[in-house]
C-alpha cells in the first residue's frame, strides 16, 4: 500500500511539475508518435536503418536534476506492426534537458533477438 501511495505521489508531482506531461495551462509535447517518430533498427545482417514503428506505448518516464539541469527520460515500447502485445516490440528511449521542447533522437535500449516464435509469426503476417 505504501508503494502504491508513493507511486501515486510521484505521478501527481510529475503532472504538476513537468510541462511535457500535460500540466495545467502548459503546452503538451509529443515525444513519440506512431508512423512518424524514427528509431534505429538493426537488420538481421547488422546494418542500421531508420524505421517508423506503427505505435508506441509509454510505460515509464522519470525526471530529476543532474549537474544543476532538469531532465526527463521517456521510455517506451516501439511497436513495429501494431498496438498488440504480440507485435514486434523493442524498448526505446528519448531524453530532454531543461526545456522539454528539444529531445534526443530515439535510441533502442535492448535489441529484440527475434527468437519468440509468436512474434515471428505476427511479423511475417503483417504488411
């Protein structure tokens, strides 16, 4: 119960303190947008290309102060073939320091090894 209360307090603090998550009277900033935000994608042969996943899911973000500057880190699921949990997914991240209008390029945190048979079947059946 204490953990739940602490998480709720953190979420409320972030909504009140950071403009990029919809604080009242402030402009919203889109960090990841399906079919538009590019992420680096490593092909099976090792070459890196830019791809635009169909959808993103943002399960986590964290803010703080580092070397006297505010920062915000947004972690998401880059879902290449759709919104489904069985879609081909890789975790991606973007960061902002101070203004929340300037964001780093999206980076893949952990490469999907493509070993899950259900994901492979889903990926081959998609356009």
